[in-house]
C-alpha cells in the first residue's frame, strides 16, 4: 500500500515547494516539545500523585508557560516553525480544532475499549480487535463519500453533523455494562466511525484549501500534528479520568476488607484486580 501510494503520489500530485525555503526553528521546536511533554506528563501522572500534588501543579505551570512562550516566539521570529497567523483564518482554525477533537475521542475511546473488551468482557486479543474492525471499515467507506454531501449541503453542515455523531457515540459508550454484547459495542463504535468520516475528509480539505499552494507542506504538517496531538491528549485525559475513578471506586468497595499490600496491587488496573480475584476468591467485592 505504501509503495503504491508513493508511486501514485509521484505521478499524480503536483509539485508545491515553498520558494522561500525558510530556516529551521529549533527554539520553537524545543518549546513545543517541553510544553506538550510536560502537560501530558502532568495529566498522566495526576491520578498517581493526586491532582493537587505540588509536582503536578508545577508540571502544569511549566507546561502552559512553555506553551505561552512558544506562541510568543512563533509570532515574533522571522522563520516560525508554525505561523500562528494561519489560525486567524476561521476555515483553517475550525478545521484544525475539529480534527483534534475527533482524534482525541478516537484514541481515548480505543485506549479504554481495549481494556474493557479484554479485562471486563474477557475477550481474547484477536476477538477484541475484530470487534473494532467494523469501525475502520465505516471510516474507509464513508470518508471518501463525505465529499458528495459537502457538495450538496456544504462543508459546515457535514462537519457539524459528524461532530454530533461522535458526541452521540461518546454518550452511548457510557451505557456499556459488564455484560454488554459485542453487537452493541460494534454498533456504537460504527456510529463514531461514521461521525469521524464526515469530519476528517472535509476538514483536511479545508486546511489544505485555506493556505497558498506554496504552503501546502505547512498545511499537511499542521493536519498531521493536530491528529497526533489530539490522540496523545485523548489517551492521557481518558486514561487519567479512568484511573482516578477506578482507584476511588475500588478503594471504596474493598478498602479495609483486604490487606493494604493487596489493595495497592488491585488499585493499579482492572486486569490486575481480575488476576487477584481469580487466585483469591475471597478478595472479590
């Protein structure tokens, strides 16, 4: 697939090099790494240390300070890694925000679903993966078709509908129980896939179409960065929320009924608790 894409890209995609050949921006790159890395670390570690812990608060302060410095630097340097002024274009900024949100939702839910399917429902790795395949198929089929709806009702209506479908799927995810069927999970994940299909393609087109052709490389980089950043934040946020909720609930349910050493072990994750429960039936809440 990759080889075919490279060959077809070479033959069909027109050249769009930037004639200005801007210099590298190591300061901007460094500030962005520090900002995102520190913020994500703080979100991930917060359930372990506590959201009010000094090290977590310090991490957020450092992260958001570095982020502010990054924006300031990018606005004033002659060769910015990312020209912040591009976001003054509502078409560019709205599309970037929408893609960030859908990938935040996708990566965050996939992170939780894999644990739910295997640790709660007891599915094998292969079966858990198979349950998520229909979502990918929906994306593959309906993302190219979204252009048909864009031409009929407009980009804004299609993207808004897609975001509403993603939101509806997130609400439906909250209805899952320890005995939910695979068909229900497949149906809900397909709703999310349908919503994403009607956001990704139109928004990518908006990002690329809102910039001059010479800046196509920048547009592509921003498009990919928003996806990866949204995914990373989604895993961090969803994982932290789950860890915080699980730790408090498991402590409330069995705290004081088992030794502290065992409680620390089962507080780590659902899989660990299941393993302990199988070997120690009396430890089950």
